[in-house]
């Protein structure tokens, strides 16, 4: 058994030129090339971006043309979602059926190699959604090849006080929780998988107890230091500058942020940069006009991800009142630049922000969140020097724990476990434990007992 495993990485959605799930798929898949002999399998729509990034088709990656199913199903999904930028649950459900065809073609191309032992591990990175089964899992189990699934992340419940936002998002399928478990292969996927990488504590809580022994908690998002290499403005005299980054949709709350900040904006004590676009843009412009905030709020619209750090680094604070965020990658991006995050204490962002790196306000009604954000913004504006130690700690935490290189090391330990090279599951309930392990033997991490806080039942 070779010390460096040969891994067939399945990343249907992976693209260095896009954001969200495609960027996660690309970032993790390519980072794994530093710890394993990796060949990436992706969908044909990503082919040109892979080539532009210097990948050689056939050697580094294979593109699978599943457009015969993907294209018509995408059009159907767009038609029934109810509008652009909404109905994401519906879109994911429709896309699941084209993914079956994608994996059928993957097996057609690589099935013989998997059965013949050419691959030590098969690892499906994307889709990230825990609702989409993998028919490869059972086939790999029959071939006695370990199958790793994840990171899986999604399914965060809608807060009860935001049902109106839920309807505006046209998330009709979210009212039928658990329906995805009826999809072909859903149970078989979890039965056959050797390891389940879980991207959030909320997703972990949804995993049945009988699968917990397979679960390893590794947060979904990471940081590419090359993309976020600038340092945020640290001069705290004068006007405090905050940014909001994301789709302008009800559950992310950009309107709540501006409403909370109105007194400070009118007093010219705060400037907000809103970076992103979406259905709420017209409403935000209306608020800015009605309140006379043209000089205090900049609505930048959509910005290329490669140019994002230029705008963010002019700020000291990320103000992000999203009430249903699975991963919260923008929080890590902000901390990597030296911005201090101000978030709602719920789901993904809550897991990434600690009392030493940022601020969290309690989840509650819209009115309560607006009030708590206003209170915290005023406190920060009154004492902006409080940001410096938080910014420094957040930046250090990101560079130590959340780069893609670090995540590749974590996944490498999972690979060692599923191949029998380490006897104890490499649980990462708290990422700081990884640093302690690597510090003892940076070139050959040692086995350690499972933490009492681990995910095993």
C-alpha cells in the first residue's frame, strides 16, 4: 500500500472562476493534490476554466459531458423556481436528477479502473448538499474501494420568526423536510460510504446516530491566501467603515443592516459598502433615497470575486445579519483580511466566529435583530479601538486553521483512516486539536484518542 494514495476526486461542480459551491469544489479538489495523487472528475461546463487554470485534460482532470440531462433539467428548474435568485431548494431538487446521469457516466468511464484497484479512494466533494445521493458509493463498496463523501452541508432550518422571508425566497420545498430521504440511493449512500465529512454542526445534528461513527466534522469553507492577501484598514479614527457581502435576498438581511445603522449613517459616523446584487437592490435604493443616505451607503452591485478584497480591505467591519447561512465563507474571507465580523448567532457564521474574533447577536425576530445590530454598531462606533485585537486574532485563526492547505491535511488524515493506516478516527470537533497534533509530528501526524467532544455517539 503506497503512503501517498491515488484518489479519484468527484467534483461535478468545481470552477476557479465562479463563487459559492463551484469555488469550494475547485479549492478543495486542487488543494488535495498536495497530499495525494489526485485526478479530478468534473462536469463539462467547467472544462475551459480548468484549462485556463493550467490543468491538463486527461492527466489532471476529466470532464464528463452530462449536458443531455443537465441542460433540459436546468431549464425546468429555472422555470419552476419562481424567479432568478430564489427557490434554491427547488433548483437543488431538480439538479439531483441530472446528477444521477452524471455519476452513471463517471462509472462508465472509471468503473473498470475502480474495480481493478487503480484507485485507493474515491472522494465525492460536490454536490455539497446532503440531500443528493451518490450511486457510486454502493459500487465502490462492492469493489472494496473506500468511498469518502463530503463535506456535506445544508438543510439549516428556517427560523420561525422569518416565515415571510421564507415565502419571499419561494422555498416551498423546505416545508416538506425529509422528503429528500425518499430519493433513490439516499440510504444506500450512507450505508456504503466509508467516511462522511460534515461541514457544519447543524448538518451533523441531522445525521442519524447509526452513521455517527463515520462522521468527521470539517467546516465546508476555506481561504486561499493568494485571493485574500491584503490587510484591512486599521486606522480607526474618523468614520467607521463596514461592508455587507452577498446576494441581496431577504434571508441575508441587507435591509435589516441599513435599518439598524440609520442613526449612525445619518450622523456620518458609519459608512456601509453593500457588495452584491439581487432582488432587494431596488428596496435598498429606496431606503437610501428615503433616508437621505447617499453619502453614507455605497451600493456596489455585483463584483468579481478576484476584485472583492480591494473593496473589503477598505473596511474594518463585516456586518452580516444573515439568518440562514449554511457555510458563511464570506466571514472567513473577511477575517483573513483583518475585518471583524458582526453576525447572527445561528448556523454557519456562528461556528466560525468566536468571542475572541468577532461579535454575535442573538437570533430572534426581525425587530430584535435590528435592535441588537444597532446596539452593537453604536458600541463599536463609540469605541473602535476594540476592533484591533479581534481583527488580529481573527486573521491569525484563519491562516492557522482555515486555509485550503490546512483542510487538505485534515482530509489526508481521513484518507489514512479509511485505508487502515491509523486506527482511530481523526475527529476534528475543534480544529485547534489538529494544530496540536501536527505540532508534535508535522511530517507524520500521530494517532490520538477520540475527543470527548467528538461526533461519535
